[in-house]
């Protein structure tokens, strides 16, 4: 198979030369060239991805969850298989794909692996994702990006953003949620998660029953207080989250009493007081 690796030159803390060096062994294993390092803007990177998708058999996205999200929203994922080399910090997709070892080990697994068909989530008919949330996480991502820009790194930046969001920045809302034909209300919403795999960043298993390929949206509603939230966070790092209301369905809509920011695959999305989501069965081919 003809592989092409694409990576974002400005994501993370590594320089272009460091990224080229880190990816060199994986590129040799896949007999692939590394692209995207001359991109200046996000649009440049997306255009590069679309061009590569026209001639490679498998497009390999190297980066964090945000870079992976940008790439899958740039190409026809039902047509061009994609693979993933984790270079980010939280790397939820690394845990979801059960990757072990270093980049060379993962490249070997990609080379020897099979192409699997997985579902995606369609968000307001304008974005596709594996994990989406409305509530606290949008504020967390915004603050985390601010702290990273100021020089903070890794889990420290994320944890600081969580604390500041929970105790100061995030204001809870009331949500009227419709899942297929079921309607219910959630007051004091902390987080509404709509996902296709169990993991958030840093190995947190927040929706343990979620699956890539079952043609369902997996939905968690959390409106707990501090004590239960701490228990949920601790259990997510160990046995899997045990707090919140769990639902499944194929279509979801939510109406809020005030606008909140959506988070998708580790990226800050848009702010609105209404959102719609639906499952896209077999929408992406991943070689893993």
C-alpha cells in the first residue's frame, strides 16, 4: 500500500525539525513521505490532506486528537482510508485504538493491520467527530489553549483549566434533550457527552459502553455536584466513569436556556443554544 503521512507544523511544542526526526522511523516502516510541515494555516493543512487523499492508499494523520479531527473533516473518509500516529498530549484516539509502544511500534501495527469501518457523529450538519460535548469541556478547552500559549504543557495545563472552569468560568444551563423520540430535561448541566468511543484525553474512560461500530450515539448527561464529580473523575482514570445518566440512540437534539460552547475531539467548536447530532454509520475507514 502507498502511505502518506501528514502532520501539523504548529500543533504541540515540537519544532518542525523535531517532528520530522520523531516521525522518521515510522515513515521508513511505512515507506512514506512526511507532508504538511510547510503548511502555514489550518486551511493549508486541509488542502494538503485533500491533495494527498487523491493519490495515496492510506493517509496517516500524525498529531493529537485535534489534528486528527481536522484531517477527517477535510477528506472523504468513506473513500480514503486513514490511520493515526499519536503525537499529541491527551491522545484519546490512542487509547480508543488500543495502541501500545512507540511510534515505530504503532507504524508496524498500521502496516500489518486491517481496514475497519467505524461510525462518526454528524454535528449540526457541518462537522464530523468521534467525541462531542456541550458544557464544561468547551470552557476547559478554551482555557487550556490559553495556558498552553502562555507556556504551560501537558496534563498540568489541562488540570488547571478544569479547576478554573469548574469553580469560576463555567456557568451551568438547563437542557431540553431529545434522543430519538424520548424527551427529558436536565437542570444544572455540567456536561452532555455524545461519543463513539469510551475515552477522553489522558486515558479517561468516561463513557465505558461506547463503541466505534454499533451505529449508535452513546450519550452521557452529568449534572452532579463537586463530590460526585470528583468520584467520577477518579473512576474514569481507573475502572471507568460511574456517574451520570447514560442513553443511546441514533439522533439527538438539545435546546439550552443559554448558549454554550461545543467541544469536538479536543477542539473548541462553536457557541449556540441549540445543537443536533446524528450517527453516520460506517462513515470512516481506519487502518489499525
